[in-house]
């Protein structure tokens, strides 16, 4: 049996609705995979908190999302420091 590598339209709508309106916190969201995840969650209508040790990078990603019509906020967080979290 071949492996499916794409979603059917109905499956995509179900996946998108699963995140619609949910608040998602992404650590390391200012760059790399974290940035990509932030954008994907925003595409699925999630409310994204972009958390990163680099506040400037987090702000840029949050602004990119809001510029595209999504909802996002930036947070300066160092997950190695309990008081920062």
C-alpha cells in the first residue's frame, strides 16, 4: 500500500480547526524550526506566543505573523532560567 504524503482537503480543514483560537507557546520561536512552527500554527488560526531568548527575533516573527493577519505576541524567555519562565 502506498504511503500518502498529502492531506485531503477535509483532513486539512480538520487539522486547521483543531488549532483555531487555541493559544500556542513556541519556545525558540525566533528562528529556525521554532519560527517555522510559529508560522504554521498561525496559518492554522492559532494565537501564537513567540518565546525566545532573543527578544528582537521573537518580535520580528510575531510582527511577520500579525502582518499576514494572524494573532501573535512576542515574549523574551530563557528556558534555562526558572525565573524567566
